C-alpha cells in the first residue's frame, strides 16, 4: 500500500503529463489536440483537488484541530489555480494558442510551487499524523464519485 | 497541533526579493567596465588588485545578491518556514551587501586600509544578518527533505567562506600575518564549490523536475550529495592546510568527481524531460551545467596532467567557467522565471476580483524575444571571456564589452517587468 504522499504525488505526475501533452499540441499549432489534452488535464486537476479538499484536508484539520493552518493556504491556492485554468480554457474557446501558451507558463509555475509545498511539507506531515489510516484514506479518495 | 514554525503562507512582499534582483545586473555592468578600463593587462596575474576587485563584483554583487534575494522568496515554499520580518531582513542584507561590495572593490583598486575596514564592517553585517535569518528558518523546518539538508550544508559553507573572507580582509586592512595564498584558495573553493554548488543542487532538486517536468533526482543523490560534498571539502581543507599534497590532490579529485556527477545527472534529467517545449531558461540551465562539468574535467586533467596547460591559465578558465558559466548562467536563467512569476503573482493577489482589465500573464510581462536575444549575448560573453583568458591581447576588449552588454540587457529586461507591473497596478 502506498503512503498518502506517494499516492497524491503520483496524481501530480499524471497532471504534469496531461499538461505537457497539451502544451506540445499548442506549440505545434494543433488546436484540436490541445483542446483534448487540456480537457483531460483540467479533469485530472479537478479530481485531485477534490481528493484533497474532501478527504485529506478534513482529516488533517481534525487531527490538528485547526482549519486556519496550512490547509487554508492550500485551499486558497486551489482557487487561484482553478481561476488560471479557467483563463486557459477561455483562451482555447477563443482559439488563441499564443494566449494559451502564456497562461500555461504562468499556471505551471503557480501549480508547481504549490505542489512543492504539498510534496515537501504537507504530505509528509499527513503521513506522520495519519499514517495508520493511510490505507483507508486512499480508499476513500478512490471511492469519491467521479 | 500544528508544528511550530510551519507556515505555508504565500510570498513575502514583492519588493523584499525584487530589490536584490534589480540591483544585481548593475554589478555585471560594473565588472565589464572595469575589464574594459584595464584591458589585456587584466590577465597578467589573478593576484593583482583589478582581478580581485572584479571577482568580488561578480561573486558578491551579482551571485550573492541574487542568492540572498531568492532564499528570502523560496524558503517558505521549499521548507515551509518563512524568514522573519522579510522587509527589515531584506533591507539589512541588501543595503550592506551592495555598499560593502562597492567598498571592497574600491579598497582593492585603491589599496587603502580604511576602505577594507568599512567593507568588512558592511559585509560582515549583511552576511551576519543573512546567516542568522536563513539558519533560523532552515533549522526550524518541520520536515527534513533533500532540499532542507542541502540548504543547511550550503549555509554552513557560506559561513566558512565569509569567515575566511573576513580573515583575509584583516590581512589587507590590518596587516594580519596569514598564509594568504592557502587561505585564498580555501575561500574561493568553499564559496564556489561549497556555498554555490550546494545551494544550486538543493534548489535544482525541486526546480528541475517540477518546472521542466523531468524524472526526479535519484534519492541517494538528492539526500546524500550535499553532506558528502561538505565532508570531503572539510577533509580537503585540512589536508591542504596541513601540507599533505598528494592526499589533498586525491580529495580535490573526489570533489571534482562529485561536482561532475551532479552536473551530469542534471543534464541527463533535462534530456529526459517530458515538457518538450524549449525556452531560453532551459538553455541557461544547460550551459550552466555544461560549464560546471567542464570545470570539473579541467580540474581533474590539470591536477593529473600538469604539462597540459600552464596552471595560471587553468585558474583563469576555472574561475570563468564557475563564476560566469555555471553560477552566472543558472542565476540569469532562474531570474527569468522568478521575476515575471512574482510580478504576476503579486498583481493577482492585489487585484483579486477587482481588476478592471485582464491581468497580463508571464509572457506578456516578459516576452520570449528579448530574453532569447539576451541569452545569445550571454553566450557570446562567456566564449569571449574564455578566449580572453587564453589570448588576452585579442579578446579582452570584446569580452569586456560583451560582459557589460549582457548584464545591461538582463537589467533592462528585469526592469521592464517591474514597469509593466506598475502599469498594470495603476490600471487595475
């Protein structure tokens, strides 16, 4: 059974793959390919956010008796990332790949600095605090309706 | 219970790191001007006042300046602990570091002891504040990752470098009796191979896989590289000071091998990146790692085949490869990610929900075209400097012009981001 850190970091890597595929299509001026990969990317990101917001963060908040700590900042950053994804989506609706690439660069750094915080700090702490229920938590994330 | 010191809060105020990033390119211009003024005689000996002044314009004015600003910014991200009172800390590092560097360069050029006294006071203050603030943060990190380990080792090496530097300043300022040649070598190696390589390795551990979407560094390298290098550096220093030449050469070879493994691994990871687009920042990472690899190979060759090149030439080439190619390259490249991202990030935070016009994204704040052209000028400067070390009469003046030019262009590009930021803030 993987740790919480391994399970959620693997989701980050899947999202990265979709991101890279969409960006490559945009560079190749392949609007259709870019739209398809972007949709997969956005869906994977949304799924990952829900795993955290609906399962991991509440458990962490309960264990630390606080909703004002690191999870508050992480939820805030999720909102920023969702806004940036919406900007990318509207660039694609307008068939503006130049705009899309500029937004994509911004989103990548925003997302990766967020992922670094989670993978370096938050997930290892979750494993320390919630390690004995890691299996149950991962199951709960997998059981979330699509 | 939330662990003590944990803060995933977002960035410090924009101007705390930005002042370092906007000041640093000016020192490249000064270095270029100094080389232009001195001409081919510059390469007569690295112990002359002008090379010593120029080296410190680059290492303190450009490298240390950006590294300090970047640490203020990224420590909360990579280790989860913010530097306390970022505005005050930034001012107390930036101001003495900037003035101290100018004063030190002036003291070398004019050779007046009081200049060294003032420079030592200022640099001691700036680095003292930096070491206390950064150490307080990294030793309170809630989780010990590869990056935390590497940054701790890098700060240890910075402490050694600064202590040796202050001691050497005592030689110039107060006429202390010291083994100057041996201590200068230690000072340079701890600064370049200790502080700089270890800090870059710690940051690369996160930044290379995440921003270029590559595989991660092997776990043993990620966690073991910095402590091992710090240990070998310590052993090498003791052997070198004790006069055990053969053993010191073996330890030196081990350091060069370690550096080569890090540079080679990074180049290999970049070759495996899943993000297929290439941008100037990727090119900067590559030239930086190639320079680092070349310096390790040169060091090894020159140690074991001394007849290959005159040792003085080897020293010039090593200095240029490490300071301009490796450190200059990676710092220049990273500035192009950090500054436009922070501008966007702070605009977004300040105008959240009340922006009347769409916010400019990173490529609008800093388009690729000027960055690409500045990258070409950087490459020209690096090649011309290497050529100048080999044939000073022909290449010194073009090298000086190219160095000043690429520094000025970097400054123009970064200031243009700041201007776009101000404009967007006014419109918003």
